[in-house]
C-alpha cells in the first residue's frame, strides 16, 4: 500500500498544473461564461486499460515488421532470435502464448504453439493497432493473461480512387516493395495490396562466445564473423471488400495470403563447418474473415466467421560434397483454425446497456517428422473451444461507471471455467477528462496442442493456467497554452497458478510442467506531449514499464527469482520535429538485464544478457504534388553501433541504413 501511495504522489508531482491563459483585455470585449461540450466515451472503451498506436506513427513505420513497431511504441518486451528471425512478445511479464493477437477479429495465435511470430506480420497490412492490457483482454476472448493486440482495417466510404506505392532499400541487400489501390463509392469499397520483403541479412559481428587464447599474453581474441545463412524472403497479398446493403447494414470480406521463407543461422558457439546443420523454415498462410453488421438506434447485431490455415515446414540437413544432401529432419505441420462469433448489443438508455455473444472455434493440428526412427513421430489432434459471454454496463450519475462481464468456457463440450470481470470507473469532475479506474478479474489459459501431445515431451496431464488479475489506473488529458498533454499510470498485479514452463529432462529432451504459482506485478507509465511553436510542430511520447515476474512456488530453489528473459525495467521514447515539409524522428529503447535461467545466476556470460540502449533516427521530406504526396525517408538504425542481444547466442546487427520512397495518390 505504501508503494502505491508513493507512486500516486509522484504522479501528481510530475503532472504540471493547468493554469488558464488570458489574452490582452479590450475595452469593447464582452466576457461570457465558458461553454463546455461534454462527450461521453464509448461505453465499451471507457475505463479500460487500453492504448493505441498513433496513425501517423503507423504511416511512418510501413516498412518495419510488427515486432519493431511494438518494441518502439508500446510497453511490450519483444524477444528477437536475430534480425528477420522469430520474434515473440512478453506483455506485463507473461509468456509469449499469454499475448493474444487478433486481426479483424481473427485470432492469429497458433493452436500448435500458442504464440505469434511478430516478425512475419507486416505493418503494411493493418491500419489500426490497439492494445488491451491485462484483464481488459477478457472483453475479446479468454486466455490472454498478459493482454491482447488488436489489428484492424476499416473502409473509407468517401474514397473513389486512391492508393500508394512504396520502395525501400537497406543494408545487407534488404528490399521492401509495397503497392495498394483503393476503389469504391458510397455503397462498395475495395482495397487491394501486395508486398515483398527480402534480405541477404549477412551483417558482420564480433563473436564473443568463440575466442582464441594467446598463450604468451593470456588474452582472448574474439573472431569477426558474418551472419551466414540468415537470408529471408516474405511476400503476400491482401484483398478487402466492403458493401453497404442498406443504410444500417454492412458486409465485409478480407483475405490475406502470405509466404515466408528463411534460413536460420548457426548458434554463436557452433564450431562445425558451414555445410553442417543447415536450417530452413518455410510457411504458407491463408487468413480470411467475413463479417455482417446491422445496427439501429438502440441495438447492434454482429456475425463473424474466420478461417486461418497454415502450413509450416522445417528442414535440417547436412551438405555432403559429391553426394546428395543428408536430411536430418523434415518436420511438417498443417494447422487450421475455424472460428464463428455472434454478438448482440442493446442500449436501454444513455446510462445502461447489455451485450451478449457466443464463439465456437475448431482447431486442428497435424504435425509429423518425415525423417524419424521412432514409430510415433508426430500427432494429429483436434479441439473445440467454445465460450459464451454477457456484459452489463451502468452509468451512475455523471461520475461513476461500472462494467460487469461473465465469460463461460468449454473445451470439447466440457465445461471448464467461469471467468468474471468487474471494472469500476470514477471521474471526480464530470467536466474534466481525468478519471480513475480499477478492475478485478479471473482468466484462464489452456495448454497448447504441442504442450499436450508433442513427441517427444508432450504432457497430456498438464493443468490449465489460472490467474487472478487486479488493475488500477489514472489518466488525464489537458492543455498548457497551445501544448497538449496525455498522461497515464497503471498498476497491476497477477497471481497465476499452474504456470506452464518447458524444462530439460534426463531423457535428453524438454518437457512441459506446471509451476505451482507465479506472481507478476508492476506499473506502466506513459506521457504524450504535442505542440507547435512558430510553425515548428513537435511531439514526444514516452513509455516506461516496471515488471517483476517471480516464481512463488513454495519449496522451489528459484523461489522469488525473476523468470527468464523478462526485463525488470524497459522504456521507449519517440521525439518528432516537423517544419516546412521536413520531419525528424528519434526513437530510443532501453531494456534492463535479463536472466537466461530460473536460478538468476551471473556466474558465466551465458547466465544473463546485459542491458542495452538502442537509438534510431529517421529524416523525411514530404513533397506535395497537387493532389498527390511524395515522401522521401532516410533511416539510420542502431546509430551508436550498439553490440547487443535479445536472445542468447543470436547476434544482432550494428549500425545500418535504409532509404524509402513513398508515393500516395
């Protein structure tokens, strides 16, 4: 409690007081009372622990992967296994499978692995990125113990014809190509987009895990190396159709096709030749979403059907001179998710509404290693995940608002959980934007199909993870002169029972097990400042996160220790200056030390990953050509040539560059 009181005092001290500013008085000026127009926030968003990436930031981040966008603009910690390699997220100190990702209502999390590879999601194909923190994710689905990321696309009914072309070239032979055309009228809209991204990815680095000892001086010499066999190639196509069949009825269809192909470099400690242990991974994905909406003065109907089909192939081979390549592993996985959702919302009056809905999800995974000496080398399993939910929201006067949600979960038609959420919001002054919110909820995450059935190592006796979540937050929007500010502070605490963790066994493979209890607690603070001085526009966004995620299992030797790869402190900052068509952006990131084992040892260099600070700069020139816009961008990434890692034994590039030309018409 003392800690919370201290944080609140600090928050009030750092928020500058707002003072009215009056212009010069004139004798013929008549002063009248200020008239304030108060608009109530949307009922389904008021008081949620919710954040959104600015649309201008999205426009400037067209060529980056979603992993880079999130690490530079949100409280999430992104763990990258190398440039262009797999990237996963830790949201509020939780595991990668505890962060749900939804694209236009379609969950992208793999039922096989439970997580999302953010390096494979192009920012090109989304127009809105929102985050639901902690318990707020229950409004979308169960299982997101950390939070949910919402990726959405919308129709522009005022569009007749528009589009954009983008071309980029960067260090290590990196190419980015993107094209989009939008056609339509007041009744129908079409968006067609395609992208291509490829890189040789052969950046140089110093291998500090492979050294030569000088017998005379006793000094170690670290060898220079290149990131060989790290190339990647991704391309995809997106088609969106929107149709207004009536003034209060819309139908939409979105289809996303993508192919990914990448080589996985050897570990830094690997001492075999380049022809040994050659890894390659390819993936094909089809994602399609159909949605029908009908709304009236007091009601809204929604029907939603989505399909996610993936085929993933992983091959490990040794190249033998003068002979066919020796194939060591040929793993093939076919993954399917088919989801159908229904919701109905009714507004009794301005202060009370109810919403109810249902979801039926079919999941199927067929996984096998085609090169195996074992009789059983994979699994073929299906699963149904069904849920019902109801939400009540009531406004009590002009200051209080309460939301109650109850979600019921079934697995294979067997009742599993009742998951409640209670959120209370308070606005001390109904004429001001400052508000306080608090919530208490229960959530549950089911084991993935790999957790249960993977061979070898799957554990069908795993119990689902269950958590209790508490949130408290304050936020405010205000102005000082012509400068606008937004500030927010959130405190959270989560108690999770039966946390699932994969551990090595004496049999030589890894196996998942339930950890009795894990506690995650911390704070998220954010500030946004925008202003204009003599034609110079400036903006500053700052995010800071403190996260302590510790093992609380009684009798464990790791009791009270931070879980691996979760930083206690992380922060990011974006500063922007714009004048006369020129824009300068500075992006800064910081991550504190991360441990690689549950023991939190620092005995060797492989026991922890040292902190690092990252600086990126971007200079843009915007040229208006009648009704069209030409944008030239130059980027310098890792400006200070930082030597850093996010995962042990996986190098990251030093200073590198990128040039981008974009044409909007």
